[in-house]
């Protein structure tokens, strides 16, 4: 690196370097130096700053992740190679897996209840494809979403031993399972994980009675979606997943809201299965609604994968719900807690003049039609205030409150007054609360 003569000791002299590979070594070259047409130049840069107090080097390096979200059918059919080769980005890699030169190995973490239903199919799939696998069935519930569970998985993985570059870990289950495993590639089996946990990069475990307190922003290389898994989950869990779909509808997509409003009961009854002989033409609402939910989620997550921008529409329903969910665990599912949060925020929007009475009533009626709770006695004004105070600590001193400003439209607000929050709470309780037996 070159030396600099500082004209004034109080001034800073900064030089930008590009990184060029010469044979096997990376070398710093000044920004405008000639490198030749065939030179291998990194996208990373190094900035060297000299002051009278010393030297500082700043490294700027882009991190690029490519990950796939794939909808398919018959994922556990031994003839469907998606689960084995779908994570690859190069055709040559896929061909190598189809005609392997060494034994194929997979470490599979599966939710205990999913394994009870699909265990034989999962085992048969890997046996038919000559895959040596370790299947670890665990009770991946919100109560068990802990560091202890993550360490148990790590111990089993260490015992099995895999090639970290060529032998991906597979997670099969709902959002909790996908969050805990946090590796690659996941196979969502609940509606909520299908359109929410499956398409993002955030993973984690609960800690100190706080939801997802410890985690990372690492997307899996591939996620595989097959709606046929939804047919075996209970109706309540389908309703639970519909809450996250409704979130995206209210924030971004009026057509999706109208689909849920019109076909919500059909989606619950049919469990998102698209056999037109049984469910008729309206079964297209299943594929259309899941597609819209996934696309709108990806639109918000892809450009902000590491949450550099804290103004996030996908946080709608997630300002109060984490504290509510942990307070009453396990009585509320994640989507149910989210919906209670959203229902209250709809009243905040109405009190702020952002929604009409008709729009507010349509939203609440849609929630009820999707068989989601719209109120809970544990969601007190005290809990709301403490949750918003906690958000200020973790959101750069701003509350960054996403609120609907119409059907399928939303904005971020930072100046909602206590008077509006309290007035909305009183009306919310008066109109939607359920008497509690003493």
C-alpha cells in the first residue's frame, strides 16, 4: 500500500483500494490503477484512512445470497428428485447428484407429529434413492423452541458427520422446526410456514422468555413447497396460517384480501387442496392466494434481507403479538396472536382516520370468517404500551408502526398519540371483547 503525506494533521486522508487476484493471492491496488481485461477483481473494497491519531481500514464487501423457493407436487414421490437436487444452482451439480460418484447422505430433522403421519413415506423416499440418512424426529413446539433443542440437533449432527458443502441438512415441519434448524433446505408442512417462515432469512430460538431472542439472518439455499402436506393439519392450524396471508393482503394486495374475504371458508374446508372434482372451480383460490402471499412477502424481504431498513410492512401484527404469545403460551398459536395484534391496529387505523368504518368492519368480518380470534383479555393496554416501548429500543428510537390506510395499502407511522392508542383500545374492547367467566 502507498504512503501518504498529510498536509494537515487534523485532516483525514482516505485511499480506496480494489482487490485483484494475482496467481493465488489477493492484492490491493489503488482504485484507478490498471488491472488488465482478464484480471480477477473482487466486488469488495478496502478504504485506508490516515489521521494524526493512526490508521483505520474499512472493509466494504457485498454479501450475495441466492436461494430458491420452489412449489412442486408429490415431493415425497421417490421419482421426484426435487428434495435431493432442487437446491443446486448449476446443472452439473444436479447431474452429479442424480448419478453420484459417492454415497449420498442426508441429515433430516422432522417435527414429531409430521413424522407420525409421513414417517414411512420419508424413509421410503430416501431408501428408494439409495440415500444414507439420519432422521431425527423432535417435538418442535413453541414451548421447546430453545437453545437446548438447537444444541441437541447439533450433537446429533456432529455424531452423524456431513460434508457441509455438499450434504445439506433438511428440515421438515412447521415454522418452529424451520426456525430451530436454521440450515438447509426446509420443507414446510403447515400453512403458516408455507407462506411465512419458508420465504425469509430470519431464524432463531426463544430465550429469556422472549420470542426469537437469539438467531441469525441466513436464508436456506432452497425451500420446497407442496400444498398436499396441508391436508393433514388440523383446521385451527390452517386458520393460524391464514393470519399471515391476511397480513400481506392488508399491507399490500387488495385482490388477496378479496380472495380471503370471499373464499376463506372454502379454503378452510378444502384445506387448500385443488381437486376440482371435489371442490369445484373456486379451488383455484388456493393456488392463487398462496402465490400472492409468497410473492408479496418476497417483494418485502428480498431487498431488505438483513433488515438494514427498519421500516418494514411485514412487521404488521408483530408489535404486540410476541409479548402476548409468550405471556399466554401455549394457549395461542403464532398466527392467532398476530391476528389479535392486527385487529387492535385496525382500530388504531380507524381512530387515526386512515380507514373508513366500512373498511374496518370488512377487515374484522374477514378475520372472523377465517376463524381467527380478534380479541384477548391478556392483550391489555399495559402490555401494548410496554411492547411499543420495547420496540423503540430495538428500532432506532422510532416505533415504526405499519398501519393499513385502505384495503391492500399501508404506511409506516411514528407519531401515533397515546390518546389515539387508548381510544382505539377502548372501542376495540367494547365492540369485540368476550365476557370472561369469573
